[in-house]
C-alpha cells in the first residue's frame, strides 16, 4: 500500500525535514505520496513534485488551511487515509502536533521518532532519551509514524516529476481558531537545518554572556542553540533549545560551550558529525560524546577561539 507524507512548509517553501521523511518513506514502499495542506502554496506543490522518490502530490489549497491548524489538518488526513498503509510526518513541532491526532482518530498507535526502517511493519526508535533503542513491530492496519530527520539522509530535491491531485474537501474545526503568531526573526540559519551550531549552557552565567557566542557564530556561519538549563534559567528563548524536549539536530559541527551534557541534551545532538566541547569541569558527561574536548574557562576559551578563526 502507498505511503502518505504530510509535508512541512510555510506556504512558500518546502521545509528540509520533509526531504528526510521522503527517504524514510521510500524504504517502506516505492509509491510515495505527499500531502500539501496550506493556502496559496503552489510554490510548495511545485517543489514537492520535483522531489526524487515522490510519485504523487495531493494538494489541499484553501484559506481554511492557511495556518495549518492541527485540528483541521488531522481530520483532512484521516479523510484521505483510505488506501494508505503508512502515514508519516517529520518529528518536528508541527508533526508532533498533528500526527497524534491522526493516530487517535484512526484508533491506532503512533510510533514516534523512528530512526530506521527494518521492514514495512518493523521500525527502530530511541527510548529513555536515547539510552536504549527499541525495535518495534506493529500490526495496525495503518502505521502512523513520526520520522526523526537526523536518522535519514535528505532525498534529492530535484529529479522527480510527480503527478498532482487537487483535493476538493475543506474540513474545519469549530473548537479552535487562529489568533496570532509571533515569529522569531534571525539572520542566522535555522537550527534544524544548520551545518554548524554553537550552543551555550548554564555555564554561560546569564543571557548577556551569550553574546560571546555570536562572534564565533558569525565567522562560522553557525546557528546558536542552548541547553534546557539555559532556557529554563531565562538566558535565551525556548526556540533555541536543543534536546529531548527541544530540537533534534545533526550538524556537521556542534560546539557545546558550558554545557555539562545531561542526557536530555545529548538526545538532541549526539548524532552530530563532529562534537566539540568546552567546559572547565573535566568530568562533565559532555566529554564522553565529544570528538574534541577543551577543559578551560569558556570566558577565556571562546574569545580565543573567535580570535583564531
């Protein structure tokens, strides 16, 4: 049976997380369909149709879907679910908001944060913040999965020529409505898409000290992240949080500054290609996963690093 992917986008462009999800889908079945739900989102439809491995793009373009409220999108997904053996979405904030509703409406269990496909009914996922890896076999008629994007390479964004199918149904919920959104604007790369990330932890001391990281980030073209401890302390906003309850990242280079290495944080970044840790505590757990470690005071080491770049 075909695989249906819920595309992640902003009505203007397809998010990279969708490309990783396509790769996972192609390991399940060769017939991969992508559902684009939005408003005035034809650019996204064009991009989705060109993704290698996608055979069909379903389009639900209506003002009711402009903000992609989970209550509306989940009911639409269920409405078109017939004929699909698997329904996938990236394990992002949006996917985690929508797919549990889909699973509940279909009366099936959801498998979260899948990192490997063994077969069409057997999948691998981390549990206990990544301390253990579980292989799960499901007998549900429809398999509902969120895909941890760091576990799969991105599918090629060009080379495909999928057919398009316009959906006529418009489903809205009277239990929720869009009020407003506040978007954090930054010139830096998005955390989940950045190839280089420099993150600060509780050791930064306060929010003003995060400015120390900006010089290094500017020279490396890096995104800035933070540990949960730094976010909980109010040093930085929570959209910078990396970890089990934040964002999962796997950049080419991850620099952890003043981060002890709690398992909650490691769960979100340990798949990084190269990890560099700067911490004055030589027994900090972060050094157990770091490829390179510097035992030093970050207030001395970071300015020196910036000067050396």
